[in-house]
């Protein structure tokens, strides 16, 4: 890897980690325990995922730290940590099939597949808390399947679309195009 490419990756990673830490601290959120919906909380992760697996991992860890600092419950922080699964799966898929980012139809299908992985990871985390007694006063189907599962799918796909639009704009910039995989 060239020095210029390494500098770009380091700088982009640092910026995206900064954004991923700041978003849970400052963006509006809707909290319906054990779920919280924070506007644009996955955008930095998706952009990092579009660039490289290592960057995606670093940004997921940064987002997890951001949720820790935000003062939300432990279950929310652990849900943020579970993003490592969809971020790695998506990033490795893009590494082999980068054309998925160039077709609106293909990227919507890809977004839905990632949202399913995302939702399953979060449902597993919340299930541990549910069966551990934290949320048993609520209906499992309503809390884990509908609120967390379906909610994660919708939230993930919205944030993916925001990230994809931003990424498309960045990849058209001549000064950045050679550093961003397409």
C-alpha cells in the first residue's frame, strides 16, 4: 500500500470514528427499551464498509464507544458492538463484488440482506437480556421480533441509503476517486 493510500485510510478512519462517536452523543434518538433509534447512527459504519474491512471494524468499535459515552443502557452498547457482523460481511462482499455499489437495484437488495444480518445480531443480543429477566414483563414477539428485528431492518436500510448517497458523491470527487474502491 502506498504512503498516500495509507494516509488516506488512516485519515478517513479517524474521521469516521469521530463521526461514529459523536452521533450517539448529539443526534436525536427515540428510546423504547431495549431499542433506541439514533438518527444516522450507522452511516459512518456503512461508509467505512464501502471502503475497507479494517476501516469498518475500527468504526464499529468507535460507534460502540460513542454509545457507551452516551449513557444509554448496556443492551444498547452491546447492540452497537454486534454491528461488527454486518459490517464485516458487507465489507468482504463488496471487496469481491464492488459493482453492487454502482447499481441502485443491486444496492437496495444488498442493503436488505445486510439489514437482515444487522437485525439478527441485535435480536441475539436483546434475547440474552430478555431471557436473563430484563424484559420478561414484555411480550417476546413484540419486543425482540417486531421492535428490535423489524425496527433494525428499517433503521438499517434508511441509514444505508443515506450512506450510499454520500458515498456516491464522494466517489465522484476526482481527488478521492483513486482512494475509494468502486
